């Protein structure tokens, strides 16, 4: 690689690492100063722009400041996340948006690289083009969202049973998932890595409410699977993805078997809790699903929302299940075991020390 190309690559990496850590150039200069390293804001700016190239001591200092392996700055594979659907509050800081996007991009780069080493090709994600529907035919689009979920359940051979682990299911079907630490105000986002690999990013806070995490993940899947008309409002698009997610969590036929076609008397709390515990769907999502299918009336749904807001209690019932997946980690272990990568490279993939990798690898092997 030519010197100018290397400077440009390191500069791009430096900028992405800084954004991933949520730092301005001045804040980075201050952080380095606290570490006893004198690098001015102006010098760092020249490094980022590729005007100057840092020597090895500067690269090592930057890697310590960012808590990244030095190899990060020389990584050949670089991806861009596109067509992002970001679910956040309107006052969510832009710096935090950039941080989450870059943190996710770094993970997906490593994920795709380890699959490339193992020569694994992901299956394409089925997509349904609904962009030809006219915006005023919104009710027809609701039905199409339902049909899309039915199609996907059939294609992925999920039957009509409860989904035991949504995270794992997505990974098994080529959708890369990353959990990130963030403040309240962010649930998740979806998009495409280099326009071809579907990715979903979820807030780790959702682990405190697994039914909500499952719904959020499937909601993001809806954004990936359905190509919706451009003329729809954000609220309308969210409603269609919500409909898709509800249908993925509990098929219409399964819910009707459980509660019947019409419940003018309403669905009792005991029934709601039982369905939540069996299907991993929140009571709020269950009630909306029931209204979508005409099992309860919109008036009953509004009454539920009103009572829910008045009481403001933690939702009753608990779903006993797992929403974790470790496919990426297992692929790294596999690559190391087959000696396709060194132990040091494996540790770099996992963003841990070599000592920690050796300890984990030995535990996995025993």
C-alpha cells in the first residue's frame, strides 16, 4: 500500500474510532494529555485528514486511548452502514447516534471478516416489495405486513409455535445482530452493511425487558424485509413494522385458538399473563395484536391503554427464555481451533487481551 493511501486509511480509522468513543478532537487531545502524550488538536486533525501519517508510537498511544488493538487502524476490510432506520427519541444526541453507528460498524466488519476466513456465505434475506401500493391504501398495507410475516415464518420453517430465541433465529438466517450500551431514548436500528448484509442493532437495556427486546428485534426485521412506499409517514411505517413484528411473535391462527375470534367481554388478566409467559410477547403488544385482528375492539384497546397509563405498574407476568446468541464468538473460536487465524488475531477479533482469550478458549475446549 502506498504511503498516501496508508495515511488516508489510518486517518479514516482514527475518525471512526474517535466517533465510536464519542469524543471530539479536543477531548481526544485532552485524554492523550492525561496519559502523558502530547498531541495537539491540530496534529490529530491532520492525521484524520490524511495530511500526516502517525508513527508507530502514536498509533500505539491512540490504540490505548481508544482501548482498541493497534491492528484496528490497519484493517483492510471497511464497511458502510446504509439505509438505516433509527428508532430514537427526537432529542437523542447526534454524537450518540454517530457513536452507536460506528460501534456497530466495527463489530459487523469483524463479523463479516471472520465469515470470509471460514468461507461462509449467508443466505439472502427474503424481501417483499410493497412500494407500489398507494399511500391511501394503508389498510391494504396492514394486511400485506401480516402476509409478509406469514410468508417468512413459512420460508424459515418456523411453524406456528412460539419463537424460543429471536436473536438466535435472526443469526441463523443471515441477519447480523449487535447489542450496544446506550442511554434511555434508543431502542435499536436496522440497515445494510455494504448494501448486502442485513444488520440489526439493539440497546442492551432491552435485556431488562425481554418481550420488548423480542418485539423490537422483529420490528427492525420488518424494516429490512418490507420495502414500503416512500410517501408513508414515519408513524405509518412504524405501525406496519409493528404489525409485522406482532404477527411474527404470535400468528393470527394461534392467537385465535388461544382466545377465540371475538372477545367482546375482553381478555382476562390471567389469560394475558399466560400468553405472555408462553409466547414471549408483552401484554401491551398482545392487546394491540388482538385489536389488529379484530378479536377485541379499538374501544377496548383504548380502555386498556388508559388503565395502563393510570396505574403505571410494572407489567405482570414473566417470560422464561433466552435472547442471547454467540455465533460470532463461536466462529472466532472455530477459526482459531482450525489455525486459520492466530490466537492473537482471535483476541483482536473479540476485542479482548490474548491472556483473556487463552483463558476463554481453554474453558470452551474443556
